[in-house]
């Protein structure tokens, strides 16, 4: 059962992040607007896209789920904070869809971190041997 839940959460988070890459990498007006508002256009838009692509791939590989979830959690915390304090929940009439995506990815990633916490212990031991 945990395996099915993990796969579902991984797919949800990865698919939501991957579907926004088109907008970031092709400089769609909505994406340019968002990153211009936070003073991070174009480097922030492209960098975020690359980070979301890497995180999505890591989420889809069983051995790196926790690392992908950690990356996604951090990125989505930033996205949620940016919506809350700079952009607003609704951006350019999207009805809050981008905020909702960030929230869903954030929650899925938190759950994945809990479910795959053993991977974080292994990673920590490899990075910081005693």
C-alpha cells in the first residue's frame, strides 16, 4: 500500500512540475511576468525550470525519491512564500492555480520525505561520514 501511495505522490509532484517547464523554457508571458515581479527574469525562470526538471527526474527514480522530494519541498516553499508575500494567490487571472500547484507539490513532497526518510539517512551518512 505504501508503495502505491509513494508512486502516486511521486507522479503527481513530477507531472505538475514538468508541465510548467514549457512555460518557463519558452519564456511564455505569464512566466516572464512572474519572474519579473520578483526581479529574477530570466535567470530565475530558467534556473527554476532546470531545478524542477532535476527534482522531477529524482522523484521518478526509486533510489533518489527523498533527494527529489527535498528539492521540491524547498522550491515549493519558496513559491508559496512568493505568492503569499509578493505575487498574491491569484496571478494574472489564473484563479490561484499556480499557488494550488505549488501547495499540492509541497504537501506531496513532505509526505514523500516522511515515507522515504531512510534514504535521507543513507545520503547523510555518505555526505558526512564520521
